[in-house]
């Protein structure tokens, strides 16, 4: 959500009237930046807590299983998502939709308004690398890479096609069912990542445009809790460990392993429990557990970050200029975890099945105390902070959709 909020803030600053259509769970986040939220049904946090959600999060290197479990998670919410998306988009001049905003492109077609894709992952077909959710262990060249992108998109569409086409027919404006996903049509794609991290593939068409990352700093009214300020000031910079919304089924065991590795590496650490990636507990004075801390505040003040390889957390560490590495759960995390190692800003990623106290402690020590990682991280962080991804995205949006005129966007 944070990159989308960053883009929404950029559009608002450029004079557009912006509505963020998303789940009400994010109302506090959206409202803290003075933005309007239009509620879209379904509770992602609750869905992740269910059996289907847990199985989806544990899907690794299996695009078919990934898509099938995604459908099982989203199916109960789909009708409400389509209905609420249509309501949210009514009265606007353009729609910006992420790939999983299933109702956005179809609502735009119903209303006869432009739709712009917002990609947080490099998921447009290319021969340069496979789909971010496909196996990276298979190396079969450009044709294979390209087909993985097509296959993943088509699998997702096949899962949702019946429900979406039924809605298209019933929406009352004469739309016909479609065979291919609307993503295949030519329309602008704003890619929320930097070419410094993911060089632009040679075979992407001109309307697929990496803009640089979309950052938004914490609201001006946010202040760190006293316990965090005191902890940061009481010794050497700590490590930071947190896995966002990746809940998993063995949180207590994972938390014990993490704590043991921190102690073995003789580091201080901040543990972020957030949506459930780590469990709270009574820890030693060298470990501080907090529900969540804005990454733009915390990461520049730590020695290294251990995370799940999510797109947002990965780039937050890169922007802060600190080493990091990924403990992989599922989805596109292998892609980002390997990208960290390729850039030279941290050790290679680890899978949970391969994890041990000794291995995690060694990676923690290398990331937090390795001079080479720190030097490369600082250089890349400075270059990323100098980019204006939001500004480029807004300019591209205006050129492609509103021709420089003020528009209301959802």
C-alpha cells in the first residue's frame, strides 16, 4: 500500500483529486496523508489467517499452486471487490490499478475511462528473466522466461474469468465476456522500481516504463516511542528483523531461532512483530520487540535488515543504504532476495527449510559488520534517494491520460 499512497500523494500535489480504493484496514494509513479512501470489500488480514491463506503464503516455486491458492483466498471476496470497485471508480476520469486490483480495469471499461497499470513487480513479459513468482532454479533461456510471464497471467485470468465475465455481462452496459485478460491490451504501465535495481528489459514495449521507486515519508506528526529512542541511543546500531504480513504456521519456532541467532552473532536487534511475522515476548535487554516502526525512520538507524524479501521492504532497506538479506516465505520474494545478492548489498537469501541458528547468525554478522556490503549499500542508497520516481510516474500519467489537465483519479 505504501507505494500506492506515495503515488496518490504525488498526484494530489500535482493538482489531481485522488481517491484510494482499498480495504478499510488501511484507512488510518491513507487518512494520515490527507487522502480519501473508498472501501473495497474483503479483509486481507483475515484471509491470511485462514487455512487457504496460510497455504498460499507457503507456496514456493510453484506458479500453478500459487494461482490456485490465490483463487481460493480471493474467491469469497470477489463479488464484493467487483461491486465496490465499480462504486469507487464512478465519477472519476482515470483509474490506476495494480495487477491484483481485479475490478479496476473492468470498472474503467464500463465507465469508458482510461486505465493505467501500476506494477510493483517486473511482471510484464520479457525474455530477460522469468516471472517473479516462477522458479528461478530453472534456467532454460529467453523463451522459457517469456512463457512463464504469459503462463502466470493466463492462469490467474483462467481462475477469475468466469466470475469476472459474469459480472461484465450483468453490469448493464452491454459488455461482452472476454477471452484474454485486459492486461494484454496496450495501455500505459507505470513500473514502481528503479532501473538501478531492475534494468529495463530490452524487449519491453515503450508503454511499459520504469519510473523509479515510489517513496513517501512518514507523516510529519509521527514521533518514535521513547523505548525505541532510548534503545537506539544505548549502544551500537542494532540489526532489524521483521517479516511483515508473512505469518506462517511456526511463528514461535521461527522467533526462537531468530533470537538465538541474534545472541550468537552478539548483536543488538529490533524485532518487528507487525502483522504476525514474529511473536512478541520477554527478551533480553539487547532485543527490543515492537509491533511496527516506519521503515524510513528505523532502517537508516540500524546496521542491517533481515526481512522476507517483499518488494516494499527490500527497497526500503536499499533506499536507507543499509545491508539486508531475505528469509524467504513465498510469492515474488525469491526474485527480490536474489536481486539483493546480485547488487552486492547483502548475503544470498535463505529458505526457511534451510535455516539454522548458525547460518542465520553468520548472515547477520556478515550483513551488519561486512565493510563491502556497507559500502555498496551506501552508494546504492544515495543513488536511489536522488531519483524522483513519484515525479516521473505523475508526469507519465499526465502525458498518457490527462494531457496535462487536472483529472480525478482512483
